[in-house]
């Protein structure tokens, strides 16, 4: 579970998600992953596959919402040569390519109802036919599906079959939005920056206020938006990586120190407030760690560990 959580974060929500991945992986049961766009549903699916007994077999991903309804059957099950105009050769579908491995059906609630019936039949019987073919093909795949909608609402709207939902949601996993686990933002942002540094052979670091600014944003695009934001900032940076303005809500909340008093705005993330208190106290005592620890009611070792955590998260701590 610890290794799995490394790419998710260190928040309680990330650890709960990692625990679900670890429990689901070895079972072979169908999994339904539910979460907003950009939360990393395919990352979760690949993590489940990577920890399963099928990890050395194919992982095939298909976006059900991106398939043309007229080609959906061919995309999933393949087709025989001459079965329709343009079918110049026999082609393996997603099920055939994923045989013995895992088939990831992203945005499953966007699948046409006619295809849902055929998918249910394959799940029940373990067999399918190619378009234009008569041979019954056996298939052994694990299904992991995902959606950014409430599947029960889709059932109520008569756009998704309830029997298919029951078949897929043997092990449901909910992926939290990034705004539900804001304490993971510095960790994820630093990981993305480290990856970019490794790729480009650079050693860029975040500007002192960059991570505070990232934590203040609500991230409607979730982890995908965070990753793209870090990449854009990395490309534009000549020295320190500065986060471009996101919107008014993303402006860092002011943490003001005046006459030995620290002013923290309501709504400041708890981790940010803790860092602000520690750093303001350290500055107040002129960098004296012993007096700072005494004032905060913690041991010097605890203070040292906190400062090391801040450094690992990418915060610039000049003179500390």
C-alpha cells in the first residue's frame, strides 16, 4: 500500500484510495472507478492491473465516449474482412487484444444502450463474435470500467442499464477530487516538477510562493489540470518556477506578520497555516531553532523534521 500511495499523495484520502487499489487488485473482480474528469481514473486502473496476477498481460484502454456508435461494435469485438465498406482486412477488437489481460472501459456510462446489451452478454458468457463473423470466440479478460458521472443517476435517466451496473460494480472505487485532498497538492506538484527535471536534465525549483498559490486554487480539472499547470510554468521558467495567475480565487491568501502577531485568513489550508506559524516563529526568533521549538511547545527534533518536510515538498527555506 505504501508504494501504491507514492503516486497518489500522502493525505488520508490518498491512503484510502491506495488501500482500495491493494484490496481490489488480486481479486479478479470487475471494478467500477467513479470520479471527476482529471482525477486519475486510468492511473488507478493501471495500478490495479499492475498489482494483479495479470500484470504481465495486456492492458487495453478504450474511451467509450469517443467511439462512433456506428463503429462501436467493431472497435470492441473486431470485424472480419469484407464485413462492411472499408473492412479491407480482419481486425482484432479491444476484447481480443486484451485477452488474458485487463480491458479498461473509460466513460462507460457514455456507451450506447445497444452496445451495453452486447457487453453484458460477453460478461455473462465469456464469448463474442466479430462483426461479420460466425465463429464464437472465447475471451478471458478482467473488466475495469470508469465514469465521471453518478452511475445510479444514469440508470434513473434510462441511459445506463442497471443489470450492467450491478455486473461492473462488484468492487466500486471512488477517486476523490483534488480539492478534497488539498494537502496532496505540494507533493504532487513537486513530483511533476521532479519528473520534468529528470526528462530535461534540469534542476529547476519552485519560487517561494508557488506552492502556496497552487494550494489556494480549487482545481476544477483536478490532477490533470495541476500537471498541465506545472508543465506550463516549467516551460516558461528561466530560473525559479513561478505559477502563472490562475484566477482570483487562486491568489495566495495573505499570511501577515506584524508586531509578533500572525494574521491568517479564514479558509487557509491547515498545512499552509502550520507552515506559516512555524516559519513566522522561526523568523521572529532570528532563526534560533531552540527558542523557536520552545515557543511552539515542540522538541528541537520535531522542528527539524518539520523543516525537512517543507524542503522535500519544495518550499524554499532561505537561511534555515
